[in-house]
C-alpha cells in the first residue's frame, strides 16, 4: 500500500470516533457539529484534523519545523515512507482522566501509519506534542526497513525514553543549555550514571527527579551525537531497535567499538559531565562547599551481619582499611562509582582541592588494579594533604574575618579620609603577607 492510500485510510480511522459522536448528538435531538478541518503539510507526511479552521495549518507548519530540526540532528534526508496523522478534538465525558496527548501505530494491510491524538481542554500541551512528534518520527525511521506482513501483527521498535526525550530537547538546543543542564545534574547531589539514564522507562513523578532525568537524557543524547560519525550511528541504533526489539542488544551492536565494556560507557559519561562543567569556570565551588562534597564522597554505608548499616569515612580510616577489604564486591562497586563522581567534582572544585581529589582518584584506581601497596601509600598521602588544605582554608578564613572586623566601620566609605585610611591599612596588610594567606596568594603572583 502506497503512502497516500495509507494516509487516507488512517485519516478515516482517526475520524471514526468523531463521526460517531456527531451521529449520537443528532439522535439525541441536539445539533452538535464535530466537523474537523483537514490540512496537509508541505512534505505531505503530516495531516492534521482540528475543529478550529486556523489550527490545522498552524500545526502542519509546526510539525514541519520540528521535523527539519530532527532531520538536521540525525543528518537525514526527507525520504519518509509512512504518514503521521494528528487529530485534535474535544474530550468526551468518558475521557476526563485520559492523557492529553497519545501516540500509537496503526497497521493497515502491508503499510504503517502513526497517529497523535490530542484532547482539549486544557489547551494543547506543546511540550507533550513535541515529544509525540519526535517519537513518531523516530518510529517511522526505525520501522521503515522492516517488512509489514498482511494479517500478522507488526511489533514496532521499542524506543527508549532517554532517546525520545533527549532528541526532543536536542532539536534547536544550544551549547550553553548543555552546560546549564550539566550543572543542574551535578548539583543535584549524586549524578545519574549512564546505566540509570538508559534503564529509566517512565518519567519520574517527582518534579525535581523528572527535571534531573530530562537534563541527563539531553546530555546523553548530545554526547552520542558528538561521537565520531555520531548522527549516522544513532541512525543505525534506531534501525537495530526495530530489528532486534531490544534496547540493550541494539546499543551493544552499534556502540561496541566505542564502549566495549560497561565501565567504558560510565567513564565516558563521567567525562561528558566534567567537560560540560569545565566550560563554566565561574561556577567553581567555594572551598567550604568543595570540602563538604568531598567528605560525602569519601563515606561508605556498610551493611553489617545483623542487617544494620554503619557509615564509614575514608578520611577517618587508616590506610590498612582498603587492604582489609580486599575481595569485597561492595567496595569495588563503591570505588568505581566514586571515581566517576570524583572526576565530576574535580571539574568544579575549588582550585586548592583539585590535587587532593586527584590523589584520591589515583589511590582508588591503584586498588582496583590490584596494586595495594601503591594504593595504601597514595591514600595516606591524599589524607595528609587534605588535612593541610583544610587547615590552610581555615586559617585564611580566620585572617579574612579578622580583617573585616578591624577595617569595617559603620560609616566606612562615607568620607575620603576613611577611604584613604582603609587603603593605607590594606597596603600594610599586603606588605605583611605571611603564612597562611601569603603562601596562598603567592600562588597567583607566579
């Protein structure tokens, strides 16, 4: 069945419920008009039915604009095979709890069609419509090469949520928005791992968790597109989804060379977050916040034999702690997770703490590689340097607090003499620059 014929049949099926509703109204003696105005888009892939005469052509233009952005992101030509029908109609009394936007695939003989149903009121939800359009475009491309057999149920490609949501945001997305998304993801506390993003099947109900997932889905999709030949690889991924009917198998088939093992994917993902963060040096954390987040990273929750838990901090443990835990699976998993999170923290950490974080990462990698002696020595070095940095930051804070109390007056800055007095005191303080603040400031004079 060719595309125009599929389009006509699909449109008739989509309008069936509206026609039935009009007949019921006439039988009841109420003159109701459920006539839907039809419009076809420029590429003829989209057909829109809506009651408002001006809405149908507007939605056609909107859908074409979304498709152009989608084609550009995936480096595709507009060689569509199956049509997409959008139907906007009013809710029936039995549909008060129905979703405002629903997508489905219609099998018509040996062809396919894609339908987007929009219910009003409330007014048309643009965010959900964008998502539905991208989902339908992805499904049409993925299923395009799959045979459709008459009288045999067609199983459509299982599109993962991260891909549809990520591509929806990616259309027209700007680089600075990626950086903002990375900051929101990292600042949420514990960044999602790549595996967590890929395995999410439904949007979280909590608004904060939902926004966090959407940020990560956008970053993950943009990261895949930025790989060598990224758009074409994402094309292949969509095709494999339709062929294998499994997200895990399709991803492994297409991205095996880039991510031969799960740990390689997680490392790449951690670096993606870090790279987005380092482009925003103004977002570096202050010393106290860096110390707080590092302290959280260095804590483990141990499950004891009686079922209770005990929190252990590596800053309070001797170097032999890692040695005694050799062979414990929980520690291996915990270290792998924290190495990734430490790399993200380092990207935004206070400059004085970066060398300390590097040492902790090195010590943990030594442990994972089985080089326990090097791990113990590096871990002890990191702990000593952390104590020194914490002490230096504390002394600097005390010096600044004392200076503020000494040179700040209620009428400070109100007269020229006060300003000159403050400047003279500052010069004297600068001449007396000594440890700890002098040593710290000297780093920036070199």
